[in-house]
């Protein structure tokens, strides 16, 4: 989801938000979490994103 992306429907918006939240929580390492993802911190172990 980019800053300037436009969505035609609410469903497209919700899909884009879901995709971003999955990326943010399961794939993107966070500097403040010492290079871990929020999911890794929450569950206390390495987490593999489940297939969509």
C-alpha cells in the first residue's frame, strides 16, 4: 500500500490494509525491536507467515 494509492472500492481498501498489516507485523524487521518483527516479539519465537 503506497502513500498515494487510490482504491476503487471499500473491499480493495480492506485488502490493501490487510496486506500492509501482514507485511508490517510478520515480514518487516523493526529497529526498536532489535531487528525482529512484532509477531516474533509477541509469540517469543521466529514466526513464518502462513500462506494466504
